């Protein structure tokens, strides 16, 4: 009996699961982790569909979302939009008492 490689994309089967996964990686991971997570989500949805929605080729997507890749911000934004995500900024505790009136 052999074992198969674990693929997170196999478990990203709902919008809620995708959002939870990506939010967790954004909170706890680094840049490379976020790019990899977006790649996993794109695979779960389907690279062909993501390619069509972004206007990028499948090979370009695989390259941009592979380990060690450093895709352009515009590429990340296109893919996020295609997977149904968005970036939202929330204040963090470090800046809670930041005085915006002081030059």
C-alpha cells in the first residue's frame, strides 16, 4: 500500500474554506507562503478558469505562483480577483494610538 502526496487544493472546496485558508496564511505566513497559498487556491478552482479570467496563460500562472516565484503585484491582484478574493486593510494594535495630526 502506497501513500499519496497531500494536496491542500483537494480540500479547498468552498468559498468559506478558501477564505479561511488564505486569511490564516496572510496572518501567519510570509510572502512566499502567501504566493504558494494563492497558487493552491488557483489549482483548486482550476488553472484554466483562472487563466481565462486573468488574461494570463496557464504556464505564466504556474510560473508566477510556483515556489520561489516573485510575481508582480498586478499579477497577484488579478489572481485574487479571479479566485473571488480581495485585500482588506485593518488597523493593527501597533498603530492604534498613532496621531495623524502631528507632522
